[in-house]
C-alpha cells in the first residue's frame, strides 16, 4: 500500500527551565493511505509532539516527515486536526460551526449548505443545525466537532485524545460513529489515546512509544475485522491477544515514568 505519512529518523527536543529535554529520538514509521493507526504511551513520551509535527505545527529538529509524498514544511493544510478541546464556537449555531472551514476554503453558499446537511446526517445530528453548543450534551458537541473536521474532506485525520473527556458510554458511541465514517470514507487516521482498550478497539495497528525520550517500542497489528462492533469487540479472543501483548510492552514504560 502507498504510504500516506512517512516518518524517517525524526528527533525533537525542547528547552525547559534552562535545560534541553529530548522528546523524540529517531522515530521511523510509515502509515499507509487509508490506514487507521493509534499511538499509545506514557504521558510525556512525545505522541502529541509527533502529531503536531505531522500537522506542521512543530518543525522537526532532525529527520524528515512527508505527507502524500511531499515534505511537511509549515502548516499541513491537507490534514484535519481534532483535539480533546474542541474548536466549536459557542456564539455560532451547529450549522455555522460545521460550515466555518468550508467558508475558509472558499466554498459557495449553496454548496456549503448541502455539505453541512450531509455532515450532520453522517454524525447523527439531523435537526440540530439551528441549535447552539450550550444547548447540546457533551457527546453531541463532540459530534459537531467531528462533522466540522470532516466537512472539507481532509485526506488525513489527526485525532489527539478526542474522546478523552467523555464518559465510558458516550466514548463507545463516538468510537462506533468514527469507525463507521472511516469505513465509508477511507481517510488515513492517526489517533492518540491513553486508553489502550480504545486503541485496540479502533485501530488496525497500534504503536507503543517508550517513555521520554519517545521511541517506538512495539507495533502491533490488530487481527480484528474492520466491521467490528465496539460494544462487543472486547469479548473476542483476538482483542485479548492484542491487548495483552501491548500491555506487556506498555506497562514497564508507565511504571518507569511513575518512578521518575
């Protein structure tokens, strides 16, 4: 398969209180076009730093990142980025929020309205276009943020703990929604999470990062079908096998970080 994202010998450090902190050290990873990959690792291991470099928000210190064959030098406008803190504006309606990136991309009013209707249907928010964010539940706000992310059809989705603030039930609902959209649209997804079960539930491959400096410790291919039921997948033997292997790699890194 063609690589959508190619990460080669990437190193990144920063200065904190007068001393240099090495965040990532010689990271190599290829992510195929249309692949769903999850990053897991202890806090401070550089997962979000790497995500920000793929997005072009941060520059690489050493090494190289390419997206769709082009070096990432500056803001990468061919990716959509969703974080734990959504970008939904409280003074705009749901429809206006979803339409905002389309306006920035110069789409005409009629085409915008049609796309907004399509996106709200895709995330199960038909009939809520005139509502304001304050009138929605936390899960519905996340759906608005997801619709906003998908509206201009970025070829790659970067998602940094997007469901971390949701309760367990809402998280499952959003996971199901995301997988359904991914299967239908086949965008490349890079998903950062601290929840190992979430990573195994969603991803085709899970990448385990070591504690700082972040290095790739293990990559696990998840032997689950794409048509997986997030509400029942944890009871499958394939889930248990992947989870156990990943936990054996991850647990020492978490313990090492807690002891530091």
